[in-house]
C-alpha cells in the first residue's frame, strides 16, 4: 500500500511533463494559430441552459460520468485488457485507438473551419493525447495500473469541476445585471401566464353561452314546427268528419254527381 503511495508522487513530475505541459502547448496552438477558444474542447459541448445556473443532478451526473466512469472504462478497455492479452503490442494498439477516438468526436464541432485548420487541430489533438497515452501506459508497464486509473480520474475530475464551477452562480457584483435580467424575464413570463389564463376563462364562458344559445334555437325551431303542424292536423280531422257526413247525406251525393 505504501509503495503505491510513494509511486503516486514519483509519477507527479511525469504527469506535469507529459500531460500538463502538452495541454498548455495544445491550448496555445488552438487559440493562437487555429483561432479556437480553449474551452471549446476541454469537455463535450454542454446542453443549452441558463448561463447563471446548473442543476445539482446535472452536475452530479456530469462529474460521475466524466471523472469516474470514463477514466475507468478507458483504462480497462484501451490499456489493461490489450496489455494483459497481447502484451506491449496490444498496449500500443489500444493507445492508438484511444488517441484517434478523441479527435474523431471533437472534429464535429469545428466543421465550419477551413480544411487546413481542421488538419492543424487534428495534429495538435493527436500530439496531446499521444503524450497522455505515454504517461498513462507507464504505470501499467511497471505493475501499478491502479495509479494510472487514479491519475486519469484526478485529471478528468479537475477539468470537470472547473467546467461546473464556471456555471455555478456566485455572489459577484458583475453578475448583478445578469441576475436582474433573468428576474425580469421570469416576471414577464409570469405576467404572460396570468394574462393567458385570464383570457381563457371568458372564452370558456362564451363557448358555454354559445352552446346554450344553440340549444335554445333548436328548441324554438322544433316548437315552431309543432305549432305549424298542429293546425294542419286539426284541418285534416275536420275534413275527415265532413267527408263522413257527406257520405251519409244522399242529397249531397246526388248534387255532387
């Protein structure tokens, strides 16, 4: 156990020389030569949300996935298993796949750049992750693969926490104007919702009145029909009675003939 503790600090200079220094070089190349903001590729692009807030569940999920799950998965799949089953050759192949896997998804976010800048970005990315692969492979070759996983988790954890802290709202004077803007936006939204619900209530009453009006019109229509049909039925009955009387009256029949 103490041997792992000593080795952890023994690898610290290698981490600085093979991870931090190449990261600075890559950042300078991307920002100065290729003209890409440094924060664009530090982590996968974030979902659209308020620049003032990040929810607890999003922060927790991002940290667990990026700082814990991905490093463990990558170290086992791309370095541990290839090295155990195929030796040094397998470790080289696994590292090559791991190196190329990073620019493969990062290039999608520079699709608007000219081809020469895309190629330059690919070269700088391959350079950086090649240096990282060398560092993370050394503990595996020396029998301290657990330290490779630990360093990978610490490295990703620092980047992830840095990205999260940039989104957490802090009591700062320069954020006052932004907070007032979002507060006014929420107030406007509330007013619109209140206006919307106030407008919908009368419309529902109007619909009910229209339905009642339709029913009244229907009743009036059928009532008028009954009033019209009733005299007709009376006249028919009177005619039938007269015909019956006429049949009995022989004089009327003679006169009719």
